[in-house]
C-alpha cells in the first residue's frame, strides 16, 4: 500500500506515504509512515504504524504521528548520522 498525503509542520510542507517493507522493520499488519520534506530542507522521518490505523487517520492524526517519527540519518536526539541505504 502506498499513498501520498500532505501536511504542514515545523514551517514546512511534508509529503506522507505509507510503505510496506519488512527489511525496514515492519511485521505483517504494519506499514511505515514516511514523511518527506518538500525541498529537502530537513531530514525525512519514519514511524511504524498498524495498517488498520492508516484507514482512519485524519490530518491531525498525521501531525501527531509526525511528532513521534524519528529523523532518518540521525539518532533520537536529532543529531546527524549515517543516512539509511534506501534513501537517495
């Protein structure tokens, strides 16, 4: 399942998609919410969610998920680090 939505957070437009990829830590019944910043000004973020939650998520739910998502290429505190191999 893959679908794109758009939200506004941290003074930036984020494109959101749901990705199924067991190599990135999903189990059956789970997807990864991936937040890509428009213009690439901030690091992308990811969060694992249940597939059932995706069908009912509102824009407010997506913004809350964004706050819980961790930046790709950094640690929990947002410090820079190695980018994931599946990123451009």
